[in-house]
């Protein structure tokens, strides 16, 4: 067994706590999520710390993460830092831990500060009247992300936290940051990549149409781009539902 641990120098005083996580994760902390990945909250030195243990990767992923690409915990740590460097909010990274067995990545952990803000999902999921200010502010937020060369490849409404500001508008913070791409020198990605990135936000076409119009207006794109964005979203959703239906059929046949 081998542990690879990186601690943010700002939180070096939490080093003992970080090193204790692999041995005490199961028995300590408050469970926030226990699905594919396990997320817990710990209280240490006056701080609320969130620890995410990623699901054990399959054999192909273990080989890939061990020798060819960065693992999820390391990416979450690095990408969180890069988001902050580019002026966007995200819970500050504290550390990441990689547990190797026989030279292959086994479990990994990502530690960050706790942000108790709600996900924007609650403003748009199963509501009669959506909060139009939240949607407009979110569209502006995504446009700014793209203008600064950032693509969050899991930009769904559960991974965007929001907070009311004093001026009646809203600010946002990103979580689940291990799937991101940063263009160098804050270069805006190609338009098609930006449009496809936005389609992940919601499966509610009424909500999506509002965000699409606000996004194109903010980014100075014409109405024809709104239609194009709606078309891309529709095709993506059809493909996604077909894939899900196929997977369900395969599971039933087992």
C-alpha cells in the first residue's frame, strides 16, 4: 500500500487530519451523500471540511489513472485552484489523497471547505414558475465562464450552488470540478463547444429556452444561435434517452 498526499500550503495546519482520513473515513464524519461516491463533512480546527471518496475505479481506469492521466481527486484539487485563479467561486481545495495498491490507484479522496449554499436545482426542478432572475444571472455566469476559457463538463443544476446578493441578484459557485477544461490565456472556446456545454444544465426545455435566450443575449449572439442551441440540445437529449433505454434493456437481459 502507498499513499500519495498533497496538502494546500494554506492549510498545512490540517496535515495530521488529512493523513488520518484513509484510516478513519468510514467511522467518522457526517454523511452528506452515499451513492456512487461517498461525501462526508468533518469539523476540525473550527472548519467544516468536506471529504469526497471517489468510487474505486475499474481496472481500465486504475491503469489509466496510475500511468497516463490524472485521477479524479487530483483533478478536482487542481481545477478548483484554477477556477479561483480565474476569478470564479468554488469551495477552496484543502488536499487530495491517492491510495495505491500494487502500484495501481485504488481509492482517492478530495478535501475542500464546506459550502452550505443550495444547488440551483431547487429553483428550477418541478417548480410552477421559475425564478427568472436566477436564470438570467446563471446565463450571465456561464457566458463569463466561457469568455475566460472555462468548460465545466458536468455543468448540471446540481453542481451549481447559488447565493442571493444584496442587490437582488445571485452569485454562483461550482462544485464537482474533476471534469473541466481550461483554454490557455483565457481564450474563449469555439462556439460549438460552448453551446454543447450549456446543454447539460437541465432537461426541462421550458427552462432551457429561457437560459438559452439570456446566454445568447449576454454573449452578443444572434437569435439564429438561440435556434441552433435549441436544436443541439434537442438532438443531445434524444441521443441521451436512447442510450439510457438501451442500458436498461441490457440490464434486464442479464
